[in-house]
C-alpha cells in the first residue's frame, strides 16, 4: 500500500475548512483509492524549528518498502515576524530544511516540497491575534529558498504560489492567511495534478 505523509502547518492540517477538512482530506476523497493511505501530520502553528524536534521520530516511521511519499509544506509560520524578528530566520530555515530533506531522501526518493502561499492584501503587515505579522515580500524570499532546495535535491515541487496569488482574494478566508473551502479545493486540485499516485 502506498502511503503519503503530509508534514506542515495549519494549512496542511486544514484549519478552517469545516466542510471537508482541508486540502489533504479533499485529495483523499478525490483519489478514492483503497490502496493509497494519506496521512495528515500537519500541526497548527508549526514551523521548521518545532518540526525538527519531532522529525527523528517521524523519520523512523518512513520506509521505502511501504512506498512512502513525503510532502513537506513549511514557511508560513517561519516567515512570520514577532517583535520585528522572524520566527525562523531565512538562513536557519534553509539549513534545517536542507538537513531534513537530506535525511528523508535516505529513506525514500519520493519527496515533494510546497511553496508558501501569499497572504491577502488586507492582512499584509497586520498583527494577528497572536502578535505575528506576515508580508508577501518575505513569502517571496522564502519561496526562493524552497525552489532552490527543490532544484538542488531534485524534489517534486508543488509551486502553487503564483497561480494562487492571482486568485487569493477569492481563495483566502477572512483571516487573510488560511484558505477558505474554495481555496482548499483549489490546493487539492493543483497538488493532485503534481503528486504521483
């Protein structure tokens, strides 16, 4: 049986999608294949420093014999600023991601990586309830790192930033950060064309 393990933050988790539970769940419904197991390991608020702490345990469960496919989607929380500082600096983001990818490729050669989605114009630079701010100019910087890592390691790149950005006002929820149900369906359809199943 093929397994698809999705690691990421609240967007991977499906935060706010009360209809279908996010893009990963929607992908499972769309594929409708009993021989494929999609496992959503997205955690609200997670960034790469936090993921690194649980990664060794997650890595031990990845096996080539299970035909495991790994999908990483980080950056949204990493690039958030709190009191003027990134939660995870771009240099540290690149270093940790590189290490995680290299270790994962020792277990399976099927690894995908997603670019970071844009934030809405109305939420750009605006403090969230938790005191974080995000700007699209920083999304672009972190996406450069992600694209470079995809090239360096020959990963499957789910580069949905540009297409999503053109439709972001209709695909993002009121918080300007998480997709709405229509946005999650869009992510499902986009990723479903790229992820080999």
